[in-house]
C-alpha cells in the first residue's frame, strides 16, 4: 500500500483538521498514513480504532516564519522530518498545508532536485470550459525567474499533463499580455525563443482567458505573475458565489431559478472549490510533495493525500525525470544561449 507522510502541524487549522483528513483516508484503507508532529497535540483529535503511524517532533514552522530562518534553525520541524522519511524511502510522498515557502525550501534541501531542474515549480490544476483540466505553473514557487527556468517549467508541465492527466501532446503556452510575438516582456520573449527549441506542442504566447476556455493545457509563467493570476481566479470565483447567494436571498424569482438550476450551480461550485483538488504538486524535486492551502480543512487534506497517491501511482516524478533526460541536449543548448 502507498505510504504518505502528512505534516500534522502545518496549516491554520492544524492539528485538528489535518488529523481528521488523514484519519478518513486511513479508515477507508486508501493509503497508509504517517502523521508527523507533536504527538501530544495530535492525539486528542484521533478517533479510537484508527490505525495511524506517528512520528513525534515538537518543532514546527509557523505560517509567518521566514523560510530561510526555518531552514537554518528548524531542521527537526515536522515538515522536514516528513521529507527525511521520504528521502529514506520510508514513505512515497509528503503532504503539508504549512508554510509553503518553508515546505519548498526543505523539499529542495532534503530531497534535492531532479537532474536538469534548476528551480522547482508549484503546479495548480484548474477547471475549464468543456471537459478536461488545465495546469498553471509556476503558481508561486519562484518569483524571480530566468528564461531557462520558464523553459524547464514548460517541460515539467508537459510531463505532468501527459502522465497524470493523460493528455496526448499537451498544448503549452507562455502567459502573456497578448498572443502576438511583439507582446510580453524581456523574460517571456527570451523564454519563448528557448521553448521553441523543444519537441513540444508549443502555442507561443497565451492570455489569461486561455487557462479556462480550453485553448491550452499547460500555462507557463514566473511565480510572481502566476500567483497573482491564481489569486485573482480564486477571488472571481468567490465573487460569483457571493453574487448568486445575495441575489437568491433577495428575489423570489431567483429562488425559483436556483431550485431549477441547483445541480448546475453545485457542479460549478465543486469545480471552483480548492478543497476538491486538495493541493498542488511541487514539480522538480526528487520525490512527490503536495503543497496545500493554508486554510485547508479535513476534506481538503483528504483530497490532497489522495492526490499524492495518484501522483505516485502515475509515476509523476519518473515522468519528469525522463522528460528532462530526453531534452538534455536541448537544455544544454538553451543554457549556452
């Protein structure tokens, strides 16, 4: 059975919601769970007769702490102990809703990077019109990128879409302020020239709307722009929900309309709810690491753990490794430019 380490002390609602989410996966026999954290704080939230392994450490990284300080002073933290288990082969993946910067720092420090990857990237999964999903990376891992980093993100996103989402020849594009080659900035123009060297189904520049209209499967960006795009998308989804809730409360006609369209509204809400996905993989590290929303509840943690399980089963890490190896010569040429 696939074995997953869960940072029991990471997140705004830790350890209660983290324990509940992990417990539900274990109870259903879907994966073997190792909870890492302060056992005395986690135990009160455990249900009797649920078999969970626990690794004790009273040290954990606060949400507001600097990742660099945590890296120097908190090597015994719950998140790093989880990565150490992964490094030793005692677990197959790590899931955390804690400090995302510290999670990324410890993942790189403890697991290392896949050969050919200079900077890992956070890949978020988004619904779109019609069937299927789209991927955005980087969604906040590396805010200051070089063109070679975006080129590597394109390769990793392509591997992710192929191995996990099952998309043949994923359509890859760079997020820009227009489709024309004259648009963009120095970073996107240089990255565009590099990515054209790869054997990818490369579209060139794409706009923000292309993440949702089905035109592209993989959208590449630096972590600064990508994170802003992600947060705006979340904000718009919340605005839409609130707009309908307000309208339904005020109008009888709206109440009748909602009753007739309730299933459609629920389906839309499900697609836009981050807790349904659970988390986002940190691509490029030598293992499987899932970064969750800091406000993750038990449902989100359960789905994040199941997502980690899926990535292990689909061989995500191996797929990225093979992709980087296949494009080794191209990457060398890219770095020489």
